C-alpha cells in the first residue's frame, strides 16, 4: 500500500469512506494492495470483523477486488473514480477519444423561442413532433415503436432501466470487450458482470448461452458498430441469439444502438425479434453532436412504464429546448446530407487503417463505427511505443474483462496518408516489442 496515505476510521462505514477518499483523490491507485484485515484492525484499534465489513462494502461497490490469498487491491476501474479520459499530451495525434470528426457534425441551432407554460412539463414530457420522428427512426429497422420515450443519453437510460429491474448482486451479461463506461456503470450499480465473448458478428452464441444458464437478470449489447470492436449483428446471428433469449423470457434485453444511422439499410436487431422483455436505446451524439444529451427509447410496455415512472421522480422530463433542437436537426435536409457524407468518410478512413495494418501482417477488427480494435501482446508497450512516435491510442484494458489484450484506435479523423504512417509506426513498435520478448 502507498505509505503516504493513511487509512482512518473506527467504524466499518468510516474505514470504507477513508479508503474511497483515497481512491477518488488518486492517493490509492488501481492495483495498490490494501493492508490485510487483521493488520489494519490492529493499526486502527478495531475488530477484524469491522475491517472485513468495510472491505465487503467496498467490494460490493466495485472499489476493490479480492484475489484470495493475493489480498484485497484497488480495482483497475474503481467506480468512485471519475474515469474521465486523461489529457492528451501536447504534440500527439489523439486517436483515443472515440469521438466523431467535427467536420461532419452540424452547427447546433436551438429554437429561437420556447414559450413559457404554467407549472412544469411533467404532464406532457415529450414533444409530439419529436415523438413522431423517433418512432419513424426505430420503425425503419423493424423495431416496434408504438410507444417511445426519451432520456438524457444512453448511459442515463440504461442506468435507469437496470436500477428499476435489478438489485445489487444481480448478474448482468455484458459484451467482452465492451463499452468501458457501461462496464463502470454496471459495477457502480452494485451488479455482477458476466462477460460474453464477441466476434465480428457480435455476442457469440456459446458464451451467451453460458451467461443465460448462469442466471443473469439482464443482457446489454450493441446490435451494430459494437464498441470497441465494430462488430455488427448479421441476420443469422441475430436469429440465433433471439432464439436463446426466448428460452429465458424473464431476462431484460437492452440494446444500445448508439450508432444507429439516420438513413441507410435496415439493420438486424434483437428488439425486432418478438422478445417479451426488451428495450432499445438510440442516441444522436455520434451523428448530430456530442453535446446533444438526448436518447430515444423503445421497448415493451412494462419496461417503458417502469423507466418513465422512475424518471418522473427524478429529472421529470428532457428539456423541451433540447427536444426542439433535436427535432429540427432530424428534419433538416442539409443535416441529412452532411451526416451521409460523414458515413462515407468514416468507412473509408476505417478501412484505410485496417488495410494499411494488414499490409504489415497486423490483424485488426473494425467492420463498422469509428474505431479499429487491434489485438496485441503487450498493451503498455504498444501504447508507449506509439506515443514516442506522436500517436495517442487507447489501451484495451479499460474495455476488457477476460478477453485478450488489444488497443483501440479512433479513425474518425484519420486520413489515408496518416493511416499509412500509423501502420508503419505500429509495425516498428511491434518489432521492438518482439525483440524485447526474445532478447
């Protein structure tokens, strides 16, 4: 344990709060070992049971993990930490953000006026025009959309769905590798993650079957452009997964279709498969603007009612100013043309890097979306090696549970020439790492 931080407290609650403060302030870094229960009890003058209770609470909340005889250590993705991305060092090309190219995002134009009303919007929380546009957006992919509702972004929506359906300790099936913020969220809610392996078509049937038989209460997945691998359902895979889930009708299936296109071909989705308990959430941050904290939600009547009931007791509704802004963007032909141009550019840039890496014999994945996932032997060696060559990429550890090491590279603003330079540097870094292993 870091000697500069002294754990304090005379009760389980106080000890847990002291450790959480150390984690939050960065004094107790990920992987740092906490004192053995009996030793800390002696230092604080309390019973071993008091310390054990404190550690148990910290484990439940995802702040620490216990490795049997290896002791208790601070979790790699402790839920108390902000988990905001680190600042990109000056002079480096940022390929770790996962964000779209601003060149393909429209200028946001809030409505010129929103007339005041008496009281609040709780009685009529959704604008009819945006409801109609949202229903049409879901229906284009065959998602039942007789009823829709809104939320403040995908994670806000998923957090509400899980919190009204599950209780701390319940198990949730998640993609592995998966969206790092979702993995943090599940842990912060006190839920147990059951990792489900992913290939180029999404969750693998064998892994999902194992998770369902293990008693998961909910399943969260992405039907396309899965983060970080870019995997997307094929009709065959969608049908396989849907058939399995139908055998467990009490399991809530939540699809995070964060990369839903505003136009284009229909995409296979579990939400269109006649499941008993389901919800699909869609956002516009990747297509219309990262500051548009709005999400549309379709689902079965029970799930939507529970979501809206909880929202009514908290924020109440999504700002009508924001709703008017989103509706205007959905309806603007110029915005549609800009978004379509972005889709073409993102595909070209993603494929340019995959092809350039492939010319050096480097395998990568990225069929859809804004990122390319590259399996590596040593994440740290690759991240640091590319940093010395001017590139800032994301280590895969924050996206993984049990899946092998990799790095994630955001290609949304990476032109073809830059992709070739990056691939050359990547090959050099791998060569250096190989020499180190064999030396």
